[in-house]
């Protein structure tokens, strides 16, 4: 099995759990984690579809936004009282 497929499956699972946790607890950080991993899953899917070469810049933007969303989520968790 290709590592990109594994990454797609795992990122999708974390995305679903993040959205589920937000729906249950209304914690914004959980939604941000879901969004971050949704962006990562999108990047993995585009790579699997063979579009990584032509969409190189877009993949950088998608992954950067994913990391920023994860960063904000962790910051929010770390600064809660």
C-alpha cells in the first residue's frame, strides 16, 4: 500500500473525528483540527490523482493553511483557562 493512501485514510479519519467532536462539544479547536486534516487529506488526494506536478503551488498553499489551522487549534487549547 502506498504511503499517500495511508496518509489520506488517516487524515480523513482525523477530519471526521474533529468535526464529530465539534458537533458534540462545540469546541472550536476540534473544528480547527478537523479543517486542518481535511486540508491535508485534500493535498493527499490531489497527489494520488497525479496532480501534484501541475498544482505544486496550490499544494503548498493547502498544506500551509492546514498547518496554520493546527497551530491555532493547539494555541487555543494551550491558552484555555
